[in-house]
C-alpha cells in the first residue's frame, strides 16, 4: 500500500487536518490521486485547494461504491429473495363522482400542504440551452413551466383558504450548481410570478465524486490533476436537504400535514394534484405515488409491493427491465402481462410523491434523509472490467419508501395519462426514433398534450369539440386539437370549469382560445378563429356569441433551422398570428363580451 511518503516532502506542507485526509484517502485505495504531484514549490496553492473539495462522508461513499460496483460486475439481483405483488391504491376516472369528491377534498387540504420541485437539470438533452423550468410549457401564451407551477400553487392557496385568512403555501425548489443562479434570476426578474418571495426557498444540492473503475478509485478531472471530477447525485438528495435545512420542523409547527414532490417539466401535473391529495387525506396514505396506467413491458417503472422471505415488505418503483424477470422468477411464467383492463396490474410510476409530514419527519430523524444509492456504470465490454467513462453513485427521490416499516400506509393513485402525464425530456432527434404508438415525451408532444387535455376537459364540461387532426412535426406524428389554454385560477378543478361553461358552446379544430382571468364565464360561444380574454381578478366577464376570424395558423419549424429560437426549434412548429380577437378587462365590474 502507498504511504504518505509517496507524496514526498509535500506531506510536510499540509495542515494536520489535510494530513489526516491524506491518510484516510490512502487507507481507502486512493493513492493514485497523488501519483504525479510535483515537488514543493510547484503548484502549492493548488495542492492545498485540492483538500477543500472533499465533503464529509467520503469514506462511507467509497465503501458503498466498492460494494455496489462489485454487485454490478457480478450481476447481483437487488431483488433477490423478494416476491412481487400488486399493491393497494386508488384508480381515478376524470370527471366522475368519485373523482370530483377526491378533487374537492384535495382543494380543502391544500392549505396544509407544501410543494417541493426538484429542478437540478438543464435543458441540454432537449436541445435547449437554459434551465428546464424556464421553457415554455406551451407557446400560445408562452407561459414557462415555473410560472405555471407557481400560478397553480397560488390558485390552490386561494381556493383552499376561501372565507378564511389566507394561508401561504410554502414552495421549495431544489437546484444544483448548474441551475441555482438562473432559477433565482428567473424568479426575481418576474417578481416570483406573483408569489411572495418569503414563500419560496431554494435548496442547492452538491455533486458527488466520480469513480474511475471497479475499485472505486476517485476520478481526476482530465484538465486539472488537483480536481476531482464530480457529477450530480440524483434527485434523491432532496430528502437530506429538507432534513438538514430544518424547514420540515417549521412546516410542522405551522400545522402543515403534506409534502408534495414533483419534477420539472410535466405541464399536466397540476390537473392531477387536487384529486391525488384528496386520495392521500381520505385514505390516510403516508406515501402516495402518482401513477398512470402502463402497458405490460412498457419502458416506465411499475409500482410494486415486494415481500421478502424474511418478512420485510415495501411498496416501491421497480424499473420495467427488472419487473418482468422478477415476476417470471416468482411463479408468473408469462411475466408482466396486461390484465383484462388492457393494462399491466402494476401501474406506471411518474415520480410524483405525496408524503404525510409527521411520519416523514420521524423516518428522516432515523435516516438523516439518506436514500439507498445505486450505480449504473457504462462498461466498455462484456468483461465488465473497464468503464467507457467515469461513473458515480446516484439516488432517486422515489426510493424513499425502501426504508419504511411494513406497517407504513403506502399507496398509489392512478390517473389517466391524457390529463396527468406529458413530460418533456427527449430532444427532437431522439423523439423521432421512438417506435410508433409509444410516447415521444418531447417539447412537441408535451405542448400538444396540454391542448388535448384542455380540449377533452371542455368537451366533458359541455363544449362541442371536433376530433383532432394528425400532423407531423420534427418527425413525430401528433394529435392537433384546438389550442385551448387557461390560467390555473380559472380552471383549477373540473367542478370549477363546469360552473363557468353553459349553454351551447362550440370550438373549431383550427381555433385558439386563451383564458387569462378568473371570473370568465362562457355561455353560448361559437368560436372559429382566435380569441384571447384577459381580465383582472375583480372583473367578471361573460363571453358568448359567434367569434370568427382568420385565427392563428401552425407553421412547421425544422429543428436544425438556426434562424429560429431554440424554444421553437425543439417543438417543430410556431404560430403565425394572422388575426385574433383580444379583449382586456383591467377594471373591476361586470362585463359582457358578445359577438353577434
């Protein structure tokens, strides 16, 4: 084994703490870090700075890495000894009595909730140079994801506190080195999108050391021999950050009961939040995973109860490529197959969690918020002796239930995909390669999914809405519905939307309807073209009659066309705003908008 003398006289230049760290690193197989250090007098400042980058818990990290890398090389099954079964949960159908009951319960409960957004990612994978939450969720209004999320939380806050003193729903955003400054800038330059700055807390996650080989030797930065290469640790860090920040106790002392975790680019999510929160409170779930129906073997993790031969039991996400072999090995010869519903009995996990705050704090007091780590090295070949590039340990937010006792009340809520799940995570080229019939999960499909959901909801509320047409943008065939958008405060729940739509209303497929106000009531409206209604909170506007104009046309944009902005290139289309009717009501009062 190497000793401190391999550092030569450099060792004597170090402080006692730095010397201790050297010994720790050498004891844990990291002598390579010092192999090429020049004699004292060269790079002394860099050598001392080398020791500033080491976090606490490094020894545990290296030991865990060695164990996980050995398991990975050996092909060890992490679910050995476990038998899968279908967990208990609630399946909702949008708009029926049951759904409305849960939605109303969720709105009442929202004033006792806090929201946590994990937003450590950049949009590079999408072909977008900024932070993902700054991307427009849709380009009819240009509302970015972060604005949409904040306006949704504010709408819940207002609806939940009706007739009472207004509760302020706390909002935490987990950022990373890559996103922290730009997230703060987006909030500050937009006056926090209407939220009080005191409601918003940013918690920054740190990166972890990369690993060069199966011996868990720390990887040096190829450009700087005094820097350890680092990569993100994954969104599982959110639990330890919440624990160490002390914010959970503040929430608990303020009487809050729920913490809702969500990810950065799902423009439909808040349509599902009220009913899912209603399920949590009605069923008293300590953990509620939001899910969508999944086809057997579909490339999305399945929520599964795992019971071990030693009596342990847990309800967690099992990745699709692990679920099928696990079922086959447990007496299900056909593996993951569709039931009579046409879907797998194991619902698709969409990484949105609702946790009950009290039990969550008790669990974190035991674990410190540490989530079981995993490693996913990309090997050069089948011998599994060398990596294509350095790897690191990761952890996932949804693995929180792994350490819970079997008595914990862990359930799920299944929502129809059309109104709950349309993430934006694939770039145009990758999305175009997706087999037909599978979801694209691109900026193109994400925006079109918003119009689809809003059109279907209007149809269920009594509107006449025609069938969509199929069009291809960026190599992806998508359904194009009328371009309908509304502010969350207008249509927070289905009951609310139904109360604002009456009479004989219709919209043509080529139309655009943007509702930017709270008290906008639509009665006997026939729309063929583009209509934008904007109103102040204390203006009540009744909209009706026949509106016809040339409207907005959709024009294709090539994702390689550098003359167009990135936000349009990644979706493959833009709107040509030929003609529209735009009405603005900025004064309080009652107003009629009726075209003859």
